[in-house]
């Protein structure tokens, strides 16, 4: 039996290099990101991407048989914890969402032609992609309600529908669109995925929806969440990704590892907020002492440390289960970390912001931006409530109602049973009285 929390020295060295590289080369870019624009950012990170490639750390997320490095989810998770400290870092390492998840689907389900046309340039960073599933008028939590339709037309398909929150849609070269192709099939087998180049007639990218994270109107930047209509979009038969009706299965396969990556990135953000909170506590003086000496602030620091440690161990454990037993076995663990990790991120950032008072609320610190994006973590990739439901359902499968609905631990019942079982001892003790 092995039970080991250490990281092997070679990989630890890589992690340390990544941490130093991200802090030295990427954190400074965050402050001028809006000034750089899409083109300027691409220019600024190109030489960094070369360094990452030279170090063998570019697009490491795929298994080796699919062109990646076979690092496994635990190592990838540790990497994402480092990269998560900055929203720009994943771009420099070729594993930014949604391209990373989309490349996983293409690698898993793509035909050799689809891989050559879409996956190879995606991994090289020459193309960008978006995943287009959520619709404004149906519940994204229950994708069996999807209304976007793909209807066979000769050798190809015609897609009609309305999507939104297709992240990076306005800068993507192609979209992976989830559409109902077999409306008569069982709900979980009704949808298929299609690769749709953005320039296909009928694809209309209406806007990037302003959000808490980007409250202002903008279009065509990294991280925009696009609203898109598909109006009689005709695609050839080769656009079908995976088998007909396999959309949900593929989406689940994409989301499992993706959620682990998200949770580890959130821990990177939480750690950065935590460091700011502790630093502030050392010098801000109020009511006779620095904040570090106030019990409430000490509680926040201790609670945050405990919660981050718990979330980290839970996430790495989920990654380990995925590596050792497969994605299916890790389903409950992944659902646990999705809602727990999002809460930890939110709470740590919230406390750090509070400790900074008005400075925390201002845009002079990154805390308010972290807070706004932390709020989204409780919604995307499935809202908290759905993951809690999954966890509870799996747990409850291991329970059944007790006979005659008497609780198993009912003391009077147990006492009666124990008296019967140990009657000979009780009788002897009573006889001695
Ligand atoms: C920042 C961000 C990025 C995103 N990126 C993408 C993307 O790239 N591609 C894409 O397709 N989508 C994307 N989404 C959409 C996201 O996946 C959906 O928002 C999510 O699945 C929830 O769907 P919905 O918004 O339709 O909410 P609904 O499904 O309408 O749910 C609303 C609320 O109802 C409650 N609820 C739902 N089900 C239950 C339940 N079973 N029990 C109790 N309460 C419940 C929850 O509180 C939930 O928050 C993104 C969203 C965000 C915020």
C-alpha cells in the first residue's frame, strides 16, 4: 500500500519553475491587459509560449496516445494550481479553457481528418474555439431540455438554435455546438456535437454578454461570453463530432477533468487572496493593534487556511481517483469539489476583501475582480445545487429505510436487543445482587 503526499522531485522542480515564471513574466501583464488588447496580448505572450514549449510544458493536458504528455490529473492539477494564480497564465501554457476541454473532446472523439483540421492547429495555438451548449431560454442545468436542433439534410445537417454564454465565441475560429439530432431518442441520447466554423453562413455572433466579470459592453476579447444564433446553418456530414446521440456522453467526459482543473485554478486564486489578507493584517493598525491581533481576523486566516487545505486535498484526491480508477469512479468526488471548491474560493476572497476595507473594494487591488469571477464559479460547469444533488443522490443510494421505520440507532430498541443477547450475563449480575 502506498500513501504518499509528496511530489516527485523532478516534477516539484517543474512546479517551482512554473511558479516563478508565472509570477515574474505573467503577473505584470495582468495590469496592462486591457491596454494591450487581443493582438498586443498575443504578441506579449508569444515569447513566453516559446519558453513553455522549450520546457516541455505546452498543452500537457492530453494523454500520450492523443498527443499529450500523459501527466495524469494529479500532476495536471498541481500545474493548474500554479497557473490559476493568473487568468493569463493558461494562455501561455496552451491549456486555457475552453480550448483545453475542446481539444480533449476532439482528441477523444474526432476522426483522423477532424483531428488534422481542428485539433492540431488548436494545440499549436493557431486556432481558437468555443463550446456552445447553454441556451437563454432553457435550463442549462438540465440540458435534456435543449431546443437547438440539427436536422439531416442530404449528406449534411442543418442547425437552428439560439445559444449564449459560449465563452470566447467572439474570438473563436470554430464552435463545438450541442444540438438535438434525435428528438425521439431517450433524453440522454438526443443530442450530438457538431464542429461549426464561425464563418459558416447563418452563424451570427450577436454580442458578448456583459457580466459581473465584464460589466461593460465589449466584443471580441478573451473571456467574452457570446450570444449566438444559428439560422439554418448547413454543415457537412463530417461536422458531426463523435457518434449521433453521443453529445451528453462526450460532454460528461470533457467536464470531469475540466472541473478538477477549475478547482485547482481556484485554489491558486484563493492562495493569492489569502496572501494579500495576511500581508494586510501585519500592518493595518486600528483600535490599539494591527489587524493580525484581532481575533476575528485570526479566525478568518485560520478558517481560510483550513478550508483551502481541505479543498486542495479533496481535489487532489478526486484527481487521484480519476487517474487510478477512471472518470466514472470519480463522479461523486468531482461533484463534491465543484461546489465545495467554489465556496472556498468565494469565502477566502470575500474575507481578504473585507480585511482591506475600501481598498479591497476598489480597483486598486485585484480582489474585487477575483470576487466577481468567484461568483461565477458557483454557476458554470453546473450550479452548486446540481452538484449537491448528485452527491446526495449517490450517498443516499447506499442507504435504505429501516424495518418498520424504526431508526437503526433507536436506543430503546437496541437496549431491548442487547438485553436479550446478554441475558445470561445480566441474569448472573442480578443474581449476585
Ligand atoms: C462565466 C460563465 C462561463 C460559461 N461558459 C459557458 C460555455 O463556454 N459554454 C456553454 O455552453 N455554457 C457556458 N456557461 C453557461 C453555464 O454552463 C450555465 O449557466 C449553467 O449550466 C447553468 O445554466 P443556466 O444559466 O441556464 O441556469 P438554470 O439551469 O436556469 O439554473 C438556474 C438556477 O436554478 C437552480 N437549480 C437548477 N437546477 C437545480 C436543482 N436540480 N436543484 C435545485 N436548484 C436548481 C440553481 O440555483 C441555478 O443556479 C457559462 C456560464 C458562466 C457564468
